[in-house]
């Protein structure tokens, strides 16, 4: 069944705003929606800065980085061709038909960040007019949301670079901040309690703390947690244990 363009854009926009409100970059949310809507075999989102030696950084991949590696390789070698264009379509060996969208700040004179975002998707079939209209329709809200998306990404990158907190550890931290114990965190993330304890140990070590409440406070100060995440004092285990 064909996806109605307006419905797809609204769903993508709602989920993207929700992710941004939680302090996340939302790139994975965007490309998951787009890939599903057009039946793409893989999709990627990368940040690209032509002013800094063509800096290229992978942010999100669908369905996974291994599957999307050929598309990433294609984008890394053709990103410079997007300068001056916002939308390109090409046929590439082994990828089929590739569409690349360049998202840049609306006000080029005062960009919130010095780089843009490239979203690329590939599929075997050519892109028909309906698919192209859908992609074009999705571009405008993504451009409007660029300042918030760039800020969320910059905060995540800075925090991760400073403390080397992994994405899984960030997920554990957020659930910890909500007052969940190790067993509940394990259930939410489909992990074993032992694995959660290992993540908690790594988190405490990286943050330089031995208490869940202090860990949450330090994590929030470094921008690692959304503002809505709060820890329950009653959930604090005696003696600062991880469980």
C-alpha cells in the first residue's frame, strides 16, 4: 500500500520533534521514516562540513552500518557534488538508484553550526514522480528544524567526546534517572542484569562517582540526559549499589 505523503511527513515530524525534545539528534528517526516510505534498501544520515577539509561524520544508518556501508562509501566520495544543489539523483553500480538530500540552515549568514546534513537513500527501482514529491515535501520541515537538530547533535557530540559515554550507556543512564533499578533497566533494554551492572560500573567510572543520584546530576550537567528525566529518591539503593 502506497504511503500518503502528508501522513508520512506528519508522522516523521511528530517523532522528530519528540526526539529533539528529549535532547536527541533524531537522525535515525528521520531516515527510518523516509526509508520505509519509499521502500529504500538502505539509508544514511551524515554531517558534512565543506569548510573544514570536507569533514564527514556518520550519524545514523538504516538498517545497520554494515548493510549501509556501500551507500556511505558512495556519499563520502560524492558529497562535494552536492554543493550548490539540495537534491540529486544518480544511478550507481551495486546500489541502484540513489537520492541525496542536502539539509542546510535557512539563514546561511548565521548558521547554528558550520556544517550541513546529507541524507541519502538507495533502492533498486527508479524514483517515480510521487516518490520525488514525497521527498521534496519532507525536506522543508527538516530544514526548518535544522537549528534544533544541529544543537542537539552538537550537545551529544560534545558530551560523548568529553566522557566517552556510549549510546547504550546513555540509554541506561536515562532509565537510571527515571528511578529504575538494574533488573527493570535490563527488561526495558532486553539485556541481562549482569550486562546492565557492567554498564553502570562503566558509567560510574567515567563520571567519577559512586552514587546513582550524583551520577544523574553529573550526567545532566554534561547534557547527557533530557530535562524530563528525573530520579526518584526512594529508588536510591542503600550504600550506593548499582541495582
